[in-house]
C-alpha cells in the first residue's frame, strides 16, 4: 500500500544526537499507512517498530553490495526513530507515463535488487511485517511494496523507498506486485496496451519460459490479495485497511484482479 516517502544522506554514528534534530521537522504527507514520518534536513525520521532492525540489516546489506536503488540507513536518533537518507526527486506515481523502455529498465532494476538480496542472511532475531504473505513460500527477503508511490526518480537515479514491509517472499511474488502497479493493471483495462507493457517489464527482468508461464497467476493472486486485505479490514475494523476500504480503494483492487484473471491466457501468449 501507498506510504509516506522516506530517506537520508550522511552516515554517522548509530545513534544521532538531539542536537542533530534541532532543525525544523517537516511532516511528510501523501501516504496511506505511515504516521509520524518527518523530514529533518537531509534525513527522514520514522517511528521504529519491531521490524525496523530487520529493515536496517537489509539496507545495510544493499549498500554494502553496491545496490544504488535503496536509501541508506543511518541508525537511530535520540528519540529512537529510524533515520534514513532523504532522496530528492519526484515520485513515479503516474506509472502509465512510463515508456516500454522505462518499464524494461524497471524490470532490470528489480532483477538487480533480487540478485543483490540473494546473498543476504537475516539476523537471527529479525522480525518482519509482511502484509500479504507469498502463498508459494519463498525465503528471499523482498521489498514487498514495489509500487509507483514508492519509487523516487532523481535524474538518472531511481530509488525504491519505504522498506517497512520487507520480508520473506519470492522473486515472482515481488515482481508481480510491481507489474500490477507499473503496467498498470486497471479495472476495464486495455489488453492491447497492457500486454506489450507487461512484456517489456518481464523482458527487462529476464524471466525464463517456465517463470513466464507462472507469472500471470501470481500477478492476479497478489492483486486479489490486496483486495482481500482491504475487504477483511472493513469487516473486522482493522486499521488502516478498514479506512482505505471505506475510501474506495477496494473499487480498484477487486476489479483489477478480475481483469488480470480474465485475460490470463492472453498475458501468457504475450510473454512467450
């Protein structure tokens, strides 16, 4: 789900002084599920959770292996907040403006991320906050929210932000959510337009033939999973899902899932 932007720029000590937070805090708005996220100078401060230590380990690993598509983690401040690199630029929140070449680049970026995470070994005490678990299992630690509202474009640098939902998954499950948002798959979509856009994303990632045959079902399942999360939240009152359902988000995810499911064979034909 859409979250508030996060980020930061200079790595210092693990704990930053209160004096470093003396600058004016700018509340970052526009997210659906994150509260209390602020910008302080060239950093972003986010309330820590049980999953923060795992997220810090992920971002430390990505920096260490040279993956440039994630913000750096900069420790905690004296209030216990997670401090991250602030990434300037614009959010890619109008995905339909992506050209097929940009979708191909995006697929390559997600492949680079997954390849980088293949060597990651989570800390023994890592806890994760995965909102929609991968039904196929999987032990690759993924972003799990690769969406236009979590991609910042700063010139030639593309950076995925908001890693709070990172956790176990699989390559196809993570890429499937990216496909749903970046193609994008919309209710009553146009197959003639969407099929070549999906093909560009998949070609950029480099899926093999067997993966291409499996992929459309997982796109549909992940999209349907988002709808089910919202619908169940509306029935149980669990927030923020109940609120988002009431605001009409289910009107996108449910019909979008139906559209993907209905055209399953067409997607496979396009990918092969």
